C-alpha cells in the first residue's frame, strides 16, 4: 500500500496533535474499498463484519455508503443499530448465542438469525413462541463449532418441520478460500449456489436469503498481490435464484487497508547481533501484527518510518514493545532507514483485527487512541 505525501502529512499532523500510540483510519479508503467490492458484485448486499473493527465512526461511515451488518454478539448488534443500520440488513451469526441475544435478535427482527445447531433451532422456536412471534432463520453450513455438518441436514429438516415459530429463509455459508485467490473464491461461491439449489428442493420452499460468506482478503505482507475482483464479472447468482437476497461478508477487505497503527520510538539498543527499536506500543495494542494469532512463523507486516517515509532502508532492526513478554515483538530483522528516538513507526494494513483482537488490558497500560479521518 503506497502512502501519498498528502496522506502522510495528515497522519503526521494528527499524531503531533493527539500523540501516540494510535490507530488512524482513513474514511476515504474505506469508501473506496466498499465501492470496489460493490462494483464487482452488484447483485450482492455487503454485510460489514463488525468484529474486524467495531469503532462507531467506522460502522456509521459504512452504513452511510450502504453496508448492512454481520454481527456475532449483542454488543455488535447494538452498535450496528445505533449506527443506523436497519435490522432488515443485519445477519446475526455465532455458535454460542445466549437466550438474551436470541431474544434481542427476534425482537429487533433482524433479517436472519444463523442457526448453528439443532438445539439452537429448538430454543429459537421456544423463545419465538413465548414472544408471540416468528423467528426468521438461515441455516449455517459449516464444520467444527461453526454451523451444521452437511450430513446433519436431514435431521435439521426433520426437526424444522416440528417448529411452528421459525421460518427457514435460506442458507449461510462459511466460505474458506485460498487467500488472495479470486478464482478459488469464485469456485467456492458457485459451489455454494449449487448446494443451495439442492437444499431448497429438499426444504420444499424458495429461499429468501443466501449468505455466500466472506473470503475477501487483502495483501498483508510486502510482495503480495491484491485480490483480482474482475474475476467476478460474470458471477450472476440471480439467474439461479431470481427472488433471493444475496449477502456477502466483508471485514478486513473494507477496513484493513484503511488503517495504520503508529507508535513512537523510545530507545534503540543493541544486544549481541541484533539492533532493537523499543516503542511505546506493541502486542497489547496490535497483537495481530506481532503474529500472536499466526498459524505459522510470524511474518513482518509492511512497516514504515512515518516521518522518514521517502528514506531508503539501510539497517536491520527488530521492533519490540514495553511489555514483560518476548511475544511483544512487532517485527524481526526488518530493513528500515536509520532510526532514532522520537521517530514514528507506522504499521500498514492495521484497520482490521488490530485494536479489536488485542489484549488491551495486558500490563495495565494506556489504550491507543482511534481516529477516523476523511477528506470528503
């Protein structure tokens, strides 16, 4: 992701005014990402996955450009509704919804409650009956703790026939594609549609909603290529389901490229053969960039020196934070310009799962500020 001088200047002014550590989210980039996805898949409604970045200003901005919401908790549902997202444009998923959450989802009349177990189906039916209404559901197809196995569909359909207060409106898919491989993602979507066509026949009712899932990745590391959205130009789900609403979920794709995490250099030091940069932020504020959730060996994010954005890399550093754990390492053996105390470390692609997935109270340190900027 290239940073224009104008954008860098705005970030520098913001940091000088509000201090570090901080997250800065660029609203113009969020809107650009939404437009790109909508243009590529015009027949699909984009649901913003709030878990990626639930900051109220971000949710409100996405509501203003037309996004619905994909929520996993009562708190996320409340944030979506407070931002002005209509319940009719909200899908509530998650394998562990509480009774209170299910009551709220039924009462607010969200578009779909994604059922993830037969016991949840039975509970939903009972709660809707108590409330004197009907619950609109989609069945989530998945494995493990998410959704129901394909092999359990006959049991689900049999149990559904006994439910008088649940309306089976469609399917919700957990789509897992090869990262940044648009052809693979398209193949998964087409497979989902063929599967939905078969289950619709077995259910004996037309589906109102098909949630195709997500899988819209972004380049997280230097050298990766962006998802080629032109692959979807001929994707026409409405030809198979002319009366159906199609949902796609997007979180990281919308907000990831729009966010930077900025921390100040406190010290530099050398330990044997390693030169360290010690910063005023770290794992407790950006655990994702530290590789805390990496399934393989951690890789360095794209990191720049914000106040030396055009300087050439000339030294090798490891970047570490102030915490009492070796996990608090933001980068290892990374090439950067010469760094001195007071410089500003800028981690790109930090607009999703940065603040929201970090152990913010570890060490009882201050939380980073979050700022949304937008020229328009």
